[in-house]
């Protein structure tokens, strides 16, 4: 490989990473909103004396 081709590959690699980090999110999470707490509260209370 020639030096200019290696430099070109490195630049493409780094620019791809930068665009993925700073680009828009591509997560496919559903829009569920706020979920209510359905657990049971702790029955033990700690006194703060």
C-alpha cells in the first residue's frame, strides 16, 4: 500500500467514528413515556437519631 492510500483510510475511519458519535441518535426505543412505580416500599424504617 502506498502512504497516501493509508492516510486516506485513516481519515475515513476517524471521520466515520466522529460522525457516529456526534450524529443523530439511531436508537429504536419505543416512546413509552413515564412509567408508574409498581414495587413494594421497604417495610423497615431507619431512625435518624
